[in-house]
């Protein structure tokens, strides 16, 4: 197939395949190195699966919030936790500001930076409502902008945080994103 000026056109899906391939190569290198860090060393203190913070995420209460992105914030939901990353968004339904928890900075920080949010941009967040220090916050499982760009931080079906998965589990979960990009 030829495009403009005789350049070969890439078949649809090639970019997604290349991203998946690069992800698996990097993941394989990390597994080969045998890296196993403690939660403290990896920046995940307090974010562990089934810990106090994680227990506030109830996948049976899944909800969606649509609105506009305002800013990225660093947060510490509970005393003693490693720093986390969240976003402030303006809820389209009631024009209120909503604090959205995404996850530990060590896990989410680079992904969110590469996601490239800009102030005022429309976003949709899937997750659950929880209370911290007497304030309602939204604990995200994924954040989307546009039709195809998203950052997933938890399994939507059961709330398992991606940062608590082994490299093999995370690779399988990410691979399934390319197969089924539904709103689950």
C-alpha cells in the first residue's frame, strides 16, 4: 500500500502492536534482572493490595464522572503512605471540583505525564467514591481523554491495583487492554 509521496502506509493497529511489543521487551528485561523491591523501596508504602487504603475501593460501587481536567496534584491519602498522584477535575453534572486518586506516584507519575493532560480538557474517570478526612474523593480505576487514550490503574472488574501485580500479571492485563478496549 502506498500513501502520499510514495510512502508505505502502515496497516491499522500497527502502532498499538509496536507499543505492546516495546512494553513486553522492557517487562522481560525487568523480570530477567530479578528486581524485587520492598514496598518502601519501590515507593508503594501504604498502597498495598488489601491495605487500609485499598480496602476503601469497593468495585461493587463502580461509577463514572465526566468533566474537565483542572490540575495534577500530589497527595497522601493516609498518614505514612508513600506520595500519590491525583487530578482535580470539574464535574460536568454539578460544576463541583472533584479530587481523583490515581495511585502511588512511583507507579502512576510517568504514565500520567506521558498521557499529556491540559487544563480544561474533557476527561471521563471510572472508579468509586470514598471518604478521606471527611471529604469525598473519587478512587479511579481508569481515566480517559478522547475516544482511545486512557491510563488504567486498577482492574475494573475487581479493583485489583495494577501496582500490586507481578510483572507477569501486569503484562497479561496490559495485553488484554489491546484485545478488549470496552468500557468495563
